[in-house]
């Protein structure tokens, strides 16, 4: 199984702290799954990754 290191920027942490506690938990849980190699619903665009949720939330990251 591929494992990934997740690096969070200060900007990401600042943004995350503005989200509701429920949404913060959902996003952080998804990030934990990514570290194990499970990306869930996502699209890849030349190194850019769009993480998608059914409620319309989008988080963008890169590899």
C-alpha cells in the first residue's frame, strides 16, 4: 500500500479554522485516508488534485 506524507500550510490551517467543526472533521478525516493512499472522490489535473464531497465542498492540493 502506498503511503503519502501530508504537508499542511499555514494558509490551509487558517482556512480550515474558519470552517464549521463538522466540516473540519470531514476534511481532516479525508486527509487521513489520503495518507493511506485512498483519495476517494477526486479528479487529477497534471499534478493538481481536486477532492470533492457530495455537499459541494472542494479542496485543491498538488502532488
